[in-house]
C-alpha cells in the first residue's frame, strides 16, 4: 500500500528542547544509587539523531544555556551527525535537566526545566534559516506545554493551511501529563495534531487524552485533518491511516532494556521511509526496526542494525515478518536473533 501523499525529500528540522539527563548506573532507584551517568535527552533531537543515522539531513533547532550542560548537549547531538548550527545559546537561562528514577514498576522521570533556555523559544524562531530550506518540520506536544511563548511558536507553525505551508509538518502527540497541570492538554493537543500533515500517537495515550474506548477508527474520526495518522499500539503493532485506507504492521519482539526514546526512534524510522517514498508497510517496518535500537539501550539513542540486516528485513514477505512480530501471548524474544548473520 502506498501513501496518497508524502513529503518532498530534503532536510528535516526538529524543533524542541533537549536536556542533560542523569540516570543511575547501574540502573536502580535514585535513592540507592552510588553513581549517575550523564547523557542527553530530548524527543525532537532523538528524532534528528535517528534521521541522521538513516542518512537523512537533519537539523536540530533549539536553545541551551551558556553552561557546561548546554555545551555537552550541543556536542552530543552534533556528534550524531545532526546540524546544530542554528541552536541558540542563552546567557541568562540554564539548560534543562532531568533525572531518571528506575523502579520495579518502571522508570519515573523528574524534570528540572522551568525557566530553561528552551522554554523561552518563541514564534520568531520560525523565520529564516533553517526552515527556509526545510522539506519537513518535526514538532511534538512537549513544546507547547513548556511556556506561553513555546505554545505560540507551535500554534503559529501549524496555523497556515497545509497547502500554504512551505514545508510539511509532522507532530508527535507525546503527551507528558506532568507538563500539563491545568488540564488543557486534551483540547490543545487535539487542535494542534489535527493541523499537522503527519501525526504520531500511541493508542494508550490517545485513550488517556480523549477517551478510554477509542479505537484506531475512532481516533481517525477525532483527527480527520492529518494526511497520515500513525497509531502505535504499544509493542504489538503500528497502523498508518491515509486517504487510501489503513495499513498495520506488527512490531518486532525484543527484550526491552528501557522503553524511553522508542517512540522517537519509531517516528524517525517511519519518516525516513516516507521521505524515500517507500510504501507504507516498509515505512512502518523501518519505524519498528529503528525503535528496537532505542529499546535495547539505557539511553535514548542506540545504534541501528547493520544496513544489510535492515535491507533484508524490509524485503521479507509479510508472513516471514509476522514470525518476528509481537502479539498477544507472545513471549519476549531478543531481536538480536533476527539480525543474526
């Protein structure tokens, strides 16, 4: 199945905050940790890094503080092959910070980002480069929750009708409940998502936002605007809905080290496929393959499988891909076995 529309090939601009991240090493509750590992974490820069891994020109647009953490963040994103030329340094505001707190029921994240450099971003960031030469702008629902100016930025980007925008826009709902204490998330995120060309949303987060009985069909009725709506059903499958109908591809089974960052990796893989005008099933497969890279590491950005493995898996007949897919009653299976020579 092919998409009825796909963005023009070209550079992708990923706009949003990236923070320094501290996590216990080895993983354990923060209260018991003796050592912390320093890395970087940001949904939009994660997408940019994975796009760069796939050979797609990617630019990260944001702001960091004039501090050691800001320099660490900028360097880490640049080291992944992402253009950080247009990242601003704010001399008055700090770089944001998060702490990961692993526990028996999952990992909780504690944010220290109020008043950060990125929270001061505003609509003026959309003027000039790097957006003048972009084929696609990638945004998430995290940015409009950071501040009034950040919400104005995302709103302005999505205000023009799709046909009048100089670039396509992808939007990952990425609902972070802790960032929306006023209860406005359902209304704001629905309005923003419905204006984007491509939308990514988890079925579970959609149900949390807009109704516990939502199905993929009901979600399409709720968000009729996007040209492509991608609904991720946990580790089971992902469905892309377009004017031509719906296409569902099972996820790959894998032993999960940490789920943080997998959604960003999936979005990058899918977008990379779409920018190459791949048929939707192959774009979804590329999303799943990229997500595995994040699931197998404690950080947000892990190495992609080898190019030979990716090419082989993209060419598998549907039945053979299904053998590696997840589903009810399936136990974990280390995806490394799928990539065996």
